[in-house]
């Protein structure tokens, strides 16, 4: 299991377009990919889950990946976030 603190691009809140891109990236990998915020854990492969976070303040966001391709999934998501 990998846990990595993250922030959305340019410190902006997660938009529908951003959530859609994140879901597409997460679904490429054979592992569980979750986002944790304020003791709430949601599936990063679910658009509804991501948007339910309602993230305005990005402090405390954590990417959690567990499974066969966890390292590749985290690397791809972190690369996308840092664009």
C-alpha cells in the first residue's frame, strides 16, 4: 500500500473535467486507488466519489493505492497533478 500527500493542479479545487481525467488515469491500473480527505475515503475510479469530496481546501489530501500496479498508478497520477 502506498500513501502519498497530493494537491490538485495549481492549488485549484477539483472540477468535473479534472475529476474525469483523474478517473481515466486511475482506471488504467489494476489496483485500488482512493483519495482521502478529512477522514473520508473515496474511490478515485469513481467520478461521483471524487466530486462528493467537495474539496475546496486541499490541505490533508492523500492518494492511497493498493494492489498489483500501485506504484505505476501513483506515479501516473502524481505526474498528471504536477503538470
